[in-house]
């Protein structure tokens, strides 16, 4: 039987499925790409255009940030204020959705645009069936709110659109807290526990998640190879979970980050991480990273 080339197999699999679900099997060697704040190089971060760009480039996951307005709506904004990314000022938690929607986004270099701040509903409608959404800042509750209120409100939106299984949550909560706040939805969403040295009893924390949830992936944050977090990598891979890392930061990748990849050589950053078993990488350069992966027949 004639062997099907990896790149053709990947193409057929992607077209047939419409997206690359993290729970599904993929061709051996496939690397999942998470676009940090969508594509903020060619559009304002977390904007609808940034989302569309990252999908067009071929990202599998869109990392984006959710903030709640005074009247209970979710908008896509990294900062707690609108100051840096719009022509307005003020805390998002003290503004109404109508007030925020009147603002106009800036690029990350401060250039004005005519784009408005995106809402979570708009993001989910655009992403559904096309790409997985990683909702960062989900663990931040409004002042005075009940613990876990933000997550519970997010779950209501995701259930309305039937996208629980397409949504990624990355949190450092102990298993019991995650189960209490997510409830049965913990088994539906793509929940990725964080692995980093500051977590008490890290080895026991990881074992409990492996035994009681068997996560799709764990997200690693390791400042060096001497960290306990890095030493947990073999156990995670042995368990069948994926290893996820944000190449956006040198202190998450033991120095093997995006900047090393872009300004020195991809093999010293992204390639180094892949060789060690990381199969989900978050990046500030989704277009460049995907081009590199395709040259290596990994995407």
C-alpha cells in the first residue's frame, strides 16, 4: 500500500473535521499552535480581525482575554482598563457594555483604528467549529463577587452556543476547587491545570489531576531546567496528557521562547521545546511559527 505523505494526511484530516479538536487524534508529530491574544501583529490584540487573521494563518487555539463589564457582559480585553488599547480611559468593571462599544481600538503600537472592542458572543460565533478558544483571565472575579462567579457566567455563555468542548481553561486551582466551581462542565471543557513551582505539593497536585480528571493537557511554566515543574514533564507525557507551554515568555520556557526563535533560530526555541515533548505551543508569532512547522511537516 502506498504511504500517504504526512502533509497530505494532515490536510485531509483538517478539512474533514473543520478544526483541530484537542481531544481528537491527530497525525503523529502534529503540533498545536495557540495564537497569543489572537494575531496582534497585524491587528489590534483580541480584536475580531485578530481572531480572523489567526484562523486564516492556521492556528488551532486562540488565546484571548475576557473581562466583565459593570452590567455583566464579557468583552475581549487583556488589561483591567481600556486605557492602553482604546481611545478611552477607565476600568472595564466600572463601565457598561454600551460605553465600551463606543470606544475605538488601537494597535499595539498606539495607532488608531475604527474597530470596536469585541464581545465574547462575537468571538464565540466567529470561532465555533473553526478553532478552539482559550479564555484567559477566567479566574478573575469582580470585586465582591462570589468565588468562581466569572467561570460560572462564562459557562452559561458557552452552553448557549454549545461550545463547551471547544473552550480551553488554564488555571492553577487545586482539583477540588476546579470541580466545585465547574461542576459537571469540568468533564466537557478542555481544562489544563498549570504546572509551576509555586504550587504547593506540586507532585501530589499533578497526580490528583491525572487520576481524577486525566486532563487533555497541562500547561508548564518553568524558569529553568532545574525547576520541579520541568521535572514533572516525563510523568505528564507518560500519563497520555499533552504538554502545553507559552513560548511567549522566557520564564515559562527556560529561555527557549519566541524571541530566541525569531531573532536567532527556530530550532533553539520552538524546535527545542518540541524535541522535549511539548505539543501545544502558544506564540506571539502564529504566522511565522506555522510556516516553521510546515517546513518541518508538523502542521
